[in-house]
C-alpha cells in the first residue's frame, strides 16, 4: 500500500500532497533539482519535456515545456524563492517573459513548497501548493492537478528502481 494523501482544506486555498519514497532525502532532493532526472518522472504518463531548464537558486528560473501524446504543449515558467538542500524547495509561477517585470513580479497564481522529510532512510515528501484563492485552487483540482502529481509520483517510484 502506498503512503500517499491529498488534502484540500475547506478554509485554506491549499493542496497538500504527501508521499513516502524508499530513498534517502539527498537523492530525492537531487531528483527534483536536476533536469536530467526530473524529465524522467515529472508529469502525466506519456508526457515528454522538450524544454527543461533549471537555475536552482533563489531568483533562478525553471522553464519547462510539457508535450503530450497528441503533440500539444504546455509551457510553464517558475521562479525559485527558496532552496535549502536537502530539505526544502519553494517556487512560484511567473510570467514567461520576466524582462518586463525587472525586480518585481505580478502576484503568483500558485506558490509551491516541497519539503523533503527524513523518515528513517526513506523520504516523506510534503508538497504544499498554495493558490491565490479557494476558487483558483478548486479549479486546479477540477482540472486534474492532484492526479497529475500522483502520476508523477508513480513515475518517480518506478524511476527510483532504475537508479
């Protein structure tokens, strides 16, 4: 049985997803911060990533383009707010072209905090995805955000067996 939960509190615009993996947290942190590894488990089954660039430092960008089996693409751009190896990653969505914003960014739609907790040689990942409203959070849930993360975690579990 998989130790995995998704929680959406009624009074907080957050999606909390937890899962424990049978791998040390230093390795898990590396898998989430190295494009070579990340593209091998991120996203839904059958998706690929023609673009995955990660500048893993506070203020650095994470550019990702997800390509689906039908050829459609979904580009995203995030900015890292906090990096604390091997314990914590915080990032937020950001405009694809940040040059017009210089030192300030418009309000985010989502801020994601990923905690890597040591669980006796295993790693418990706690992902806290904070939307800017309950309506925005509920829309993300309706569009399958939680299932996509669960699919990623399933792919990650399989990928760990190849390392």
